């Protein structure tokens, strides 16, 4: 079977080469460097031929962004490698490490982004709210999501069950109702994804980047080991595990502006 004209065997060879090259590049960093690791976790939502809204990155610009990461010495690492360091079970990420994530579950990830990520050997984590899968016209189907989850490059994690605005819900519900609502959103998403995909789900992306100490405690109680917000700065060892920052990438972030976007995020993370 071919993906956008690329044979599976050829794609596997290309992925192996790119990952080995990236590992060599990242491994060339000076051991024991005094600089605290600061890893930008990039957040995408949709990729498409035209910019449909502010959350869409056009396919041509997405390709340019991936090319810029590669040609400027950045190494895209799996999110779990960064988390292993944070949890004390792995080495520190090398300088110029970057993580790529997508939120929501839009079909454009399958139709537009998938082949570009595969050709470039880019590992990616998808944060999914399962109520939309196989239901919303803009979303992937369970078959498509399962196909991605079956590959080593894609990890599927939780984005709550239907992407609520917790701040608004807290104003509409009394304390007991709100607690039940939060627990349902966190636990049902995790349970459905685990049942459908047959693998553990331990990470959470906060809808709209909204979180507080109460939500973080409920997420921990629901079995999540880390959660992610939306704050445009690199993630470091000082950030709370239940509120790790991510940077939304826009369609305007191209060329030198994209590189400045990455560099600024790293600088802010270290400050």
C-alpha cells in the first residue's frame, strides 16, 4: 500500500535514515551541559490546502516548517522521551530538541499531515476528544485513528471527552455537579480511547489550555501522569507535570519568523 505515492518499504527506509540521523545529531550535544533543557512542544490543530480558519496551517507552510526544523539542526523527539527525563527515567533532551503535537482529531491529520510527518520521520502525539471521532464531519474515523495508532510514529492521548470549557462549566454547575462533570470528562475519554485502541492513555491536553489546581488534582486521580496547557514557552524541568506548556503554531509562522518563534519559546522557557 502507498501513502500519497510513497511505497511503505521506501517510507520505512526513509524513516529509519531520518531517525538515525536525528539521533546522531541529538547525541552530538556536549554531555553534562550546564544549560537547563528547554523543549518547545509545538501544538497544531489542522493542516489543509487553504487556510480555513486561524487554527489551520496550510499544507505548503506545514511542509516548510518541518523542512526548517530539519535544515536548522532541530531534532524532533517523541513526547515520551521528554517525559522520561522529567520523571527521572531517561536522559535530558539534547539542545534544540522539539516535540510535535496535534489536538482534537481532525481528518486533515490523516489526509494532509500524515505523509509529511512520515517522510520526515517525525514522531507525533495526537490529543483526541473521542466524542467527535466517527461522528463529526471534520473528524477522523475510528478506523483512521486506529491505523495511525498502529504505527510507531503516532501516539494517541486524551483531550477530555467532548472538549468542554471548564471555566464556563464551573459557573453553571454546583460543586457536586461540577466534580461529577470533570471526572466524567477525564475518565470517559481515557476509557473510550483505551477500549478502542487497545493501549494505555496516560496523558491529557487541557481544552483551551484551561486548568487550575483543582483540575490538576482530578486529572492525577483519574490516572493521568502529565497534562499540557497552552502557553508559548518551552517546557523545562521547573514546569508542573500537570501543566506543561505548549506553543500554538500558526500559518504565519514561516521562514525566519518560524525560527524566531522556536528560539523565543526556548528563551522564555529558560527565564
